[in-house]
C-alpha cells in the first residue's frame, strides 16, 4: 500500500487571550517527524528527509502499531533526568530515543485530517501503545497558566495549545495550534563583535565563572537593529583591544574585534547547551546600569 504524503501542520506564536476550547500539551524539544506505517515504516522530517538510518531504534515499535497509518510526532532524546535534551540528538550516543506521538493523519488509508482534533485524539489513543521508544503525548490538566507553570517548573521548552474542534491542516501554519515558549534571559558581557566584509553583524557574549574566568557563550545577531549595530561600531573605538579576553575564543565568522570587558547586554535564550553555549540567543537591550563583573553563571 502506497500512502499519500503529508507536510506537518505548524503552530503560530499568537498569544491566546481566552483558552476555552483549547487543550494543552508539552512542546517537545526534538525533531518533528511524520511516521508512515505501510509494508515498511518511514520516519520523515519536516523538510522531507527520511530519518530511518538516524533513528532506527524507533522503527520496530512503530511497525507493531499496524499498517495504513500516518502519525505526527516529535523524536526526542532523553537525558539522565529523563527529560528531552535537543543537543543529545546531534550525537549517536547512548541517550534513549523516544517518538512522542501527538496526532494521526491517516488510518486504513483514509484521511482523518478533516476530523476535529477531539475525534483524532480518540482514534490516536486506540492506536498508539506506549512502549520503550514510543509515547503518546500527554494532555496537561488545568488551565493554560497551569500548563505554563508546569513546563517552567519541569525545565521544558513550553506548551502547545490546540483547539479541540480544529481540523489538521497539512503544510499550513494555523492559529488552531499556538505555541508558548518558556523564555529565559541572561545579562552577558559584550567581549567583541563579528565583522563580515568590514561591517558589524553580531556581538560575542561571555559570562564569568565563579573563579572569575571569562567564558565565551555565544554570538548574538538576532534582535540587533541599525541603531544597535551603529552603537557597537562606536563602542569598538572606545573599548577595542588586541587581546582576546575569553579563554575559549570561537572560530571567527569573518573577523573579530575584541572589547575589554565593560559593556553588558541582556540576551534572551532557550537554554544553555552542555557545552555552555546559548541556544537561540536574541538581543533584548544594553544594560548600562550593570557592571561586567556582575555577569556570572547562575546569577
């Protein structure tokens, strides 16, 4: 049986003013993948790449669920605390892999996409058996605020709110699904700027350790407008120095102009990687009220 191909439905980031008529699930931090269960099982990424070789451990349990099915879910790798950690997916290590299933698009060769979410969920619960490498995405009890507090307390990426009477819209981004990320921020020392073709493109962020060692934690370009880039260019003339101030300088993206540790910037981020780098950093503002020495890990 040749199964029709789908593209995953995507959420928006619009705030949810009134959450009635919505359910809430964990926003899993992994690889989005559709599972095609026919004579053979295929895991296919959001971009259309087949992921079977990379995540072969998941395939045997999927094969036991039957044929003529298309499922939607997220492949995650669990750390020692049993929580998803995206960086573990980049290595072929010992981290347990789990396919967390949250929707069903096809059953018995028939599309379920026009059906409302609540009906698809009932069908999904009858199809998916939780095992070592497969998990049915749990629904979070309580209100949207309760779900967000749970996600923050557990150190999760955030939640997805889904309208219970909504269809599945393949390949479309729709406000029927809304994502809410738990946002963190940190005050960093600006230790330099990256220049490409002579123009400032981003700044290098750093934090002090408890023993006052200055560590590079990432390059920040998102969130910088023309005014901020002009300010950094001017700051380079005041704060510039030849010596690198960090013990772990990055590979340059063009050329680097180093600063003496003085300027502080507030940066939004998703998480710190195991290598102590900011994931998805975004500039928020410069902190002229804060000293560089106050920018310490964990402060």
